[in-house]
C-alpha cells in the first residue's frame, strides 16, 4: 500500500497542537495501510515549525516559499495534491480545523479521491467511523476510490507523542497560482484565554444569560479555572458573544476535561459539540432541561444565584492554596 500523507498546520512559528490528533490518526492509518507516514507543511520560513513536526517520528516535507505565507485554499490545495501524487500516497489527511475543512475537500477533488469528513475512528484501511445527525448516529463509511482523503475530528484522537525525530525535506512549490484569489487580511480574536478547541476547561453560556454584560461573570469563572469561553448558538445569534465562541453542530467541537454549561437548554445541536467532554456540569433553572441528561453534575438554580457563590468559593479555595 502507499504512503499516508498528513497535512500539518503551524502558527506563530510553531506546529499547531490541533495537528497532533491528525498525526495520531496518520500513525494508525500507516499501520492499516502498511505504508510510511509522511507529514506535509506549507508556508513561509518554516524552519522551526518543520523541526517541531519532525519530532513526531515521520519525514516532514516542507514547502517553504514567500508566496505561501498566507493560507489560501487556491494555492495550497494543488501543491498538496501534487505532492500526494509524487509520493504515491493512498491516504491524505489532516485535522478538521477550519483550514482542514477548507483545504481537504479541494485536495480530494484534485486527486479524484473519495473523502471521509469528521472522522472519529478507523476500522480498516478505507473504513472510517463518523457521526451523523448531530452526533446521534455513528456510521461506518467505506471509501472505495484508490486514494482516500480524510479530515479527522480533533477531539476524537489523542495528541501524538514525540518519537525519534524524522528528516525535514525541502520541496519546491512549483508554480503557485491563486486562480484570481488574493489574500487581503486576516482578522483574529486576541485573547489571553486558551483556544476554545484546545482548552482543558470550557465555560459556556446560553440564551438564559439574557444579555452580553452578564457574560462577565462567566468570563471571571473561566479565568479562575484557566479555561476558554464558549456559548450556545442562541447566545451567539442574539449578539451576546462573538460567533467564534459557538459550540455545537454548526460551531466548534470541544472535548475538555471540564465543560460548564450555564443557562443552556441542551439542544441536540449543542450536545453534538460538547458531549465528548470528560466531566459536564450544568446550571439551569429548569429541572427538565435536556442538558441534565448528559451532565455528570447538575445544579437546578438560576445563574444569578449560583455563579456568584461558585466564583466566591473558588476564590476562597485558591486563596488557601497560595
Ligand atoms: C441546523 C441547526 C444547527 C444548529 N447548530 C447549533 C450549534 O452548533 N450550537 C448550538 O448551541 N445550537 C445550535 N442550534 C440551535 C439549537 O437547536 C438551540 O436552539 C440552541 O442550542 C439553544 O440555545 P440555548 O440553550 O442557549 O437557548 P434555549 O434553548 O432558549 O435555552 C435557554 C436555557 O436557559 C435556561 N435559563 C433561562 N434563564 C435562566 C437563569 N436565569 N438561570 C439559569 N438558567 C436559565 C432555560 O431554562 C433554558 O434551558 C442549531 C439548530 C439548527 C436547526
């Protein structure tokens, strides 16, 4: 069987931790396929990030060119597809981040390959598990094309551990054609808090928080716990918090050690994004709210009463630990 080629991402001169689950998947795929694992990274001045990627025991193909400084699907996809062909890869994968979700379907199209999206498991070289219907159904899909592309769910595979370092090989980009697309700017939210999909603790608020200013107490709780902020779609749609905090089927999928859902009813579309969390705490004034069906710890109370007490108790506990 052919090689397994995993697209890995970088940011600020470092390998993104979001790519580590894809490397774990790549290792499993390499065992299934019987071919070696190779990582591919594109960008400008990749030196340190490529060396970090090489710590995971696979050869890293680094396509380092000023024209690739900013990610554009139009420029990246043909290069990844060309390298996949040159390498004789039979499986091309990556994490289903916003970049992965944008890039990998295009790579699949260029390779005339079938694609499995949002993969949560692998049972045979071309058979993958993935959720459907907001996570209520798990299906096994078999992709029957000679080359397969897979976007893996970040929370479904553990981050890869380092191994004996692999080599970094420079690969020429060839002609970089953006097909009329042009990078203009990137707008990112600056926050001291951990990235939502990578945080060990997530504190989320729902429509029951009523208004934007009420999220301050959730932010205080998140900061005390070193966590990230999340929200339901209803809270985002109401403009209480930015859309990039949305957790759920059409938002981000998270699986932290601790997920605290405050004033969130627990609609299936929300659960699809957080029910893999290790411990779920729900605070809701309605004892019948569906969130309590998935919660490990549930408190029937208004947030107005529960949160100040919780924040105060955590502060006292922290003070005694100093
Ligand atoms: C195709 C599709 C995709 C969707 N994708 C997503 C998604 O990705 N993420 C997502 O979250 N939703 C998604 N939704 C929307 C989803 O169906 C729900 O409408 C949404 O999750 C509800 O958000 P909520 O729980 O904050 O609001 P509500 O359902 O209105 O619940 C508010 C909760 O707050 C409680 N509450 C009210 N006041 C207080 C108080 N003072 N103290 C404590 N509790 C209080 C209430 O008891 C209630 O349970 C999607 C829907 C569709 C159709």
